[in-house]
C-alpha cells in the first residue's frame, strides 16, 4: 500500500522541478493528484507522466498569487475528486536580485506576492476543503535562504522566512482540528529554475555544490521524498516544523 493511498492531493507549481517530482511521487504512492501551474504545457506534461506510470491526475491552470484563481483551483480539485486531503504549496518565482539600494520597490512587492502571499492564499482555500474532508496535511516549500538570510536576494529570503512563520502559525491554529502543517526547506536543488542561472554563469554550479556537506547539488526527488513522508500518516505527530533537506548545508560552518 502506498504512503498516501486513497488520498486526494494538490501540488502547486507542479509543472516542473521540485513540484513535478512531488506530484509524481504522490501519485506513485497512491494519491489522486491535482497538478496546478500557470504553465499549461509543463503542467499537462506532468499529468501525462503520471498517467503513463498508471497514476491518476488532472491539470488545473492558474496563477496562485491571484485569489480568484486559487479559489477556482481548489474548486476544480473538489469537482474532480470530491475532497482534498493533502497539499504541497511549491509554486514560487523570484523576481530578481541585487543590492537593496538599487532594488525596485515593485520587484520587492512582486517577489513577496509570488513567494509568500501565494502560500497564504493557497492555505486560505485548502484549509476549509480539508476541514470538510475531516482533516489533512499541508507542506509549504521554503528555502534555506530563509534561515540565515541571503545577500542580494533579500526579498526572496524575507518572503521564505515569512513562509516559515506562516507555517508555524497555521500549524498552531489548525492542529486541534486535524490539519498538520509543515515546511520543507531545500538547499540548492538541480531544477529548471536553478539551471537557467548555470547557463549564464557556468562556474556557479561548482560553487553551489560546496554549500552541502556532500559536495553536490540535491535532486528534486530528494525533496519529494521528504514532502510525501510529511504529508503521509507516517508523520502523524509532526506539525509546525521546518525541515531542511539540503545535504547538511544548513549546519555547515
Ligand atoms: N531549486 C532550488 O534550488 C530551490 C532551493 C530552495 C527552495 N526552492 C523552492 O522550491 C520551489 C520549487 O522550485 P523549483 O526550483 O522547482 O522551481 P522551477 O522554477 O523549476 O519550477 C517552478 C514551477 O512553479 C510554477 N509557478 C511559479 N509561480 C507560479 C504561480 N504563481 N502560479 C502557478 N504556478 C507557478 C512554474 O510555472 C514552474 O512550473 C519554490 O518554492 C522554490 O522557491 C528551490
């Protein structure tokens, strides 16, 4: 029996990278999966991969930083599978980097919307659906940038620190109603979102490998393993936690 057998799950940003692996592993472990993304081609490709492997999935197009689209996404999940048990909020987009004194206010605001506000909006609509299903579990995807700050990436780091506090606060609000809420904080993971920087700066991957105790980047599947565990009943007494999955990068001196 799969770890999330019979559950209905939602993954935002499931079109590629970490979100895609989470959606695929959820399906492998027995869940019916709602694949949410604003990139239709990528989202449909994830659904196809799940179906080819014998799983069940539907694609929902939507921008999760827009409240009406989040509401419509959750409604589509309920219309498709009748309930919502587990969700991973992985979608995020950083809108640029640079020193604060040269950073545009509009870019700061957009980064917060795409990394923090979106996570809050998703929980706002996932939680009532889970309450109606008798409980559930949520994992928000944070980042190690949130743990010690990150120079020239201040908006993203602050947004992800917000995701951590949001996770702990929400866990406190809903624990007694049967909803567990945790965050996974990845180190540097080889995804399309990161590899685009490697094309611009070929030495960057080598430098980033040194951030982990294992001298390598992480793979999306390694994040998915932690997320699906936290969403499963095997993690039944774990809530309000921020779990770094980073090859030990967060403890490296
Ligand atoms: N890759 C890393 O090294 C790393 C490290 C730490 C944290 N993270 C976090 O992991 C998560 C996934 O990162 P990734 O590297 O796989 O990203 P990615 O850019 O490879 O993929 C992100 C996916 O999310 C979708 N998306 C983004 N914003 C969206 C929105 N508002 N609505 C709907 N879909 C949206 C994109 O279309 C894309 O399919 C993010 O929260 C990111 O901040 C990644």
